[in-house]
């Protein structure tokens, strides 16, 4: 995963995002950021921004309704547009399920443009 940037949906509640993603960044050195940061970096640095710093793939983690989520987030319109335009048409890379088989997260994988 060292060549992958993990992006998580801002709707995921703060504690869950910290426990799942930020903790892995601190302990394992995995690169993880909220979707709002990723979209902002794309807007400012262009499509090759992440490739220029060594990433080949982006894994976008989207919570299902079975996961506690924030109802109001910053930049809701921009993030919704990104999800509708880029994520929704793509087939899932993987689905994370709990021990009862309930889908918790859908993961999408994209190659980053060089």
C-alpha cells in the first residue's frame, strides 16, 4: 500500500475516521486523508499532483448507511459532485463487511494519472 493514497469520505464520523485511518497513518506510515483534502489538492495541484509525490493509486473508502456518519460537512456540494461524477459510475474494488455480512464500506481503486 505504500504506492496508494487512502481517501476516506468526510461523512464518516470523526472518531471512526481517526480510529480507522489516522491511527494507521501514525503507526504504519500509510498515507490517509479525508476526501475534502484530496479534492482541494486536485483543484490546486492538478491531476498529476499525487503522482508527482510518488502515489500510483488512490483507494477511496465510502461508508454505507450501516456506519455512523456526519450529517453536515464542509464543502458538501463539491464533495457530492465529486462522488457523483467520479465514484458512482465506477465498480467497487472491494466491500468491507462486518462479522454478520453487513456491508460497512465500499472501496474504489483508481490509478493516478502520471
